[in-house]
């Protein structure tokens, strides 16, 4: 009796994003990292109306809708800019990856993937062809991790089916 | 098949956005963080967040309605204290979103966004106004049936669901490629709320019931 999925549509921007949503930790938080990139469609064009949700796996984390103070939380939400970019600031996860959901007009179901902060032995990564494996591994530049989501076509990101 | 296929050509925006490769089956090893979910607290959700008719100085124009139901897992167990978010167009079929160019009036007393946490029985309840149908440019003379968007979390990131609730008897159903993207007509009907006289409040508002059933967490398999 499961309820089927429907698209988030183009008009969620006045409802779902909230103040501080992309910042899982406050500015200056020790060890904080930035995860940023673009969402691209099958023509390589930016997707300006996507919404991304990041989950670091801190089960039981509270206070994620209202930010402020010095604490960290485990969940973030970020709408893409007109050029398809997104940006999160988070504490590094306990494990090797961050969980990511992408919602957009034209996606009837959200797509789920993982952002691995570095390559290494891993049950999921090891099950993939090298070219596909590479789509899940962020490129590091200091404290900034770059991770593009390619919804379709060349370099298409690996998505997970739950 | 429960969910719509990624590529549903009748809905044009899927053509360049639907992934072309099959999704990789998720393996629920005990360390998989997707088996957990953020927990939202009562301190984060205001009392008026669930009443979309009382978020401004005056009352919005339109037909006042109550929408209530339960968030359940696939065994029928209630999912308690989970966040439910809704958003919708106003009674004229216009979203309070800068990108909406439909030449219908905005309502200064209606934003069309609400949220609440489910209670101990998995129940949510919103007071709002019935949204209007609106045109879109998917194909000639394309109109979306009236709908309320729902966003639900559940107890695992694997259960996260965004969907749309429709109103019973809408003549636009057969012409809407988004609703029709759900291939099984029996499953599609689950997106349609039921009018409920028991939810309806005399001299006040019509009542609709809409339950949302989330997928199982893979750990339970």
C-alpha cells in the first residue's frame, strides 16, 4: 500500500528551504568542510531548480530546522542557484561518505547518491566499474570538496535504489 | 511497480533529467547511514505552522479545508514525531513563488507553506484553503489538477518521500502526465484524498483524509 512518489516541481522555493539550511555547522566550526558542486542535466546544462538534502548520519540529531549557537547538526538542505551550484558546510562525517538526495522538477522520484570524501575500499565502490566509481568520489582542494551531480548521460552519477 | 519510472516522456522535463542507467541496489550493511534519519523537535515547529489560514494579518480567499491523515510504514504502524511539510498554490492557482508567471492573483494573506510533526498515532493535521488548478507549458492547453505537495521523512533516509495529494473527482486527472506517470491505476488512486464528513467541521470547513505509507527500511528485510 506504499504511496507513490511525485515530483517536487519547480515551486518549492517559498516552502522548503529555511534559514541556514546549507550550514550544518556555524562559521568557524573546528574542522568544518565545504561540499560544493553543480547539478547538471543530460545536455550538460545546469539545473537551477533542484533541491539537495545532505545527511551525515548523526542519528537523533535535533534542532536542524532552527540554526544558531555553536552546535553541529547532521542534516542540511540547499536549493541550487541559477547556475546549478549548491554548497554545504558540515563537520566531517564519522564514516567515509555523506548521503545525498536530489529533488527537482523532472525527477518524479528523488535520486539518492553518496559523496565519498576519498577513495578507498568500500562495498559499494568496489561493486562498480572504475568509470562509474569515480562519479561518487569528491575532488578535494584543501577544506573544499567538489562533487557534481550529473543526472543523465556522460559521466552520469551512480544513484542508489532503496 | 509503485513509483513512476524516471523517464515519463509525457512529462517533458523528465527527458533531460531522468537518469538513464539503472539505479544500483542499496545494500543495508549495518553502518549504512541511510538507515537513520534526522529527528526534528517540537521546538522547531510553531503552533501556527500547521494552519495556513492564520499566517498573515487577514484570512486568505478560498474554500477553507482540513487535511488530515496518518504517516504509516508498510506494516501499517504509525510513524510518530516525523516531520510533514506541505506547500501549494492559492485558491486562484498561483504560487507565492517568484517563478510562477500564471496571470492569476496572488493572495497577500496566503503563503501556502506549512509543516507539523505527527502525533503519537502518526497523525498530522493541516488547515488550509483548497488550491486552484493552474496551467503549465508542458503541452498545449496543459493544466495541473488541484494538488497539495507533501514532504515526509520517516525513520530512515531510505524512506524519504515527496509526493502530491489530489482531490477526489477532479476532471483533469486523465490529462495530467505527472499524476499519470504512476503506471498502476490502483496505486495512482492512493494519491487522491478522500472526502470525510467526520473530519468536516460544521459551519467551518470541509475535511479530507490522506494517509501516506512509506517504504520499509531495508534493514527489516
